[in-house]
């Protein structure tokens, strides 16, 4: 996982520097893991709800990446904030 941490840290640095493609790369790095977290949350929901994990996840990621002042410490911190 050290490689994933380093990759995330590098992408975060690039994103903070304003590189447009770094945000997309950040999402690709964590998307599958966050999709899994969202799925776990939704398994506990009533089966008749109309929300979908992918829609909620995409909305959360747009909001998170829109906060350029955010100071996530590492990949785990980012995922924890996104999971909230």
C-alpha cells in the first residue's frame, strides 16, 4: 500500500498546485475503494430507497474536490472524509 500512498500524495500535491488533470487522477486512485464503502452503507438501507451509491459517491467527490483549501493528510484521511 506504500505505493498507493505515495501516488496519492504526489497527485494531491499536483492538485493543490492547480494541475487540472490531477483531480481526475485522484478520483481514479480512490474510486473503487470509495464505491465499496458506499455500497456497504447502502446495504444497511431500506430496499425501497431510490438513491444509488454511485450517484451519492460522484456528488461527494465533486464537492470534496471543489474544496481546494482542504488539507487531507493522506489517502486514508481523504477516504474517511469522503465516507462521511
